[in-house]
C-alpha cells in the first residue's frame, strides 16, 4: 500500500487491525470491472472488535487511470458521469453500494468518513487534490457534512502541567454522575459531534452513549475519571483520560455552562494530562478538537500540546 496524504494507514496496520478485529473482510470493499480484473477502488471501514457494524470509513483508494472505466462493465459501476474524475465516479459508486448493504443491516446512517491529513494539508497541492476527489465522492454517496478537527500531541519532553490552584479533582465511581455531567455540559458546547448527536438522539441518550463508550469501548482505566470542583465544593466540570488501541488520549472533558470563560478548561486538561503522564506513566498523549473550538485549541497550546495533524470527518448529518 503506497503512502497517501489522506490516510495514515499502512499495510502493516491493515494486517494488525484484521488480526485484532477492528477490520473485517466484510468491511473491506473492492470495485472491479469484472472478476479477476485489476481493482478500480478500495474502501476500508473500521469498528471496535465487538461491533456488529462498522463505525467509520478509514481509507478510500481508487485508480487514477481513465482507461479503467472505458468498457461498459466499468461504466455501469459509476455513480454519475457528472462527477468528472474517474476516481470520484467509481469511489462514489462503491460507497453507495456499501451504504445500501449497511442500511439493510439496520445501520440507520452510513458511517462517517475520516480523512487523516497533514496539519498544513491545504498548502500542499498533492494533499489538497487527494481530499478533493474523495470529498466529492463521499458527498455523492450521502456524506455531505464536513467537520475538520485538529490533532494535538503532548510528549514527555515537555513538563507535566500543574496549572490548577482553584480546582480539586476527585474520582467518582458512579457512572450516573457522569451521565448527568455530560448532559449538563451539552448546552452551548462547541463540540460539533456531541451537539449533532444530541440533536438526533436527545441529550439524555447522548450522555448515556458517551459514558458507555468511554467505560466499555475505550481502553482507559475507569479509575482515571475525575470530577472538578471548586474549594467550596461547586462542580465545575469533569475530565476523562483514556486510551484507544493506538495511544493514550485526552478522551473527553467538559466545563458546565455557568463556569465557562474563566480558564477552567485548561486546568481540567492539565489534570487529565497529569494523570496519564504521572500516574499511568505515558510518554505521549494525543487529542483532537474541532477547528472551530477556539477555547479548546487555546487550552491545548497553553498546557504544552502541539498541533501535529488534521482530521476531516465527512458525515451524513
């Protein structure tokens, strides 16, 4: 598999995720003009090992050769001649076919498509071009909403942050407390995914889904979760350090609406980082936030994280 600016997936990663159950043969789709012919397009979906259905599209590749679509069989597999680039046409047809099968398997919406990009992808012609045809194909297949996220990383070369002199951080074993905190933090949230999901599902169900995800799907320790309080005992927010299959992550943090704008987000982030670095002995921590979430971006920079990449998420709603 050749390096591509739209994804970080390598041949080794594919083999590893197949072995781990994050990729499945039925989640890897190929478009071909006829059996035995050279593939025209390839799409790889991802899910947690216990999932019955995929959660996201990790990678999309297509042939850049116009001759790949010159015979009638190949042309019959394209979504629309108006899409121009032959890669776009065949990729759109492949995604559409897969989405139809996923829908028949009771998946209400097609999985989001995540493009893992360099931080300066708009200034790199090859990266911008790689995004353009894929984004057009995804839109033709129903993934019309785009959210760009900034990836940050903290490494052990930087000091472990100790910013908070105003907050106390307590473990809380009761999941219901975190369900309530997730729900309280939703109004006015700048996290596009949480806000969109809450509109579709309702705040209560969204909060329960978030708690279940971090408790059961992610690999972080439940004992890392913290509730942030003032010296007088007022609950300000919460932080959930975690880990996925690749690295330790700043899983989630929230500040309740009445306490926003006072710098508490950076103090909670510093505590999340301290737990992963000092207690869990991690030497590198990753985190994502929306490009439009300026307070969160400022907090990452204040605490000592640096921007390393971007993630463009294309979704159906």
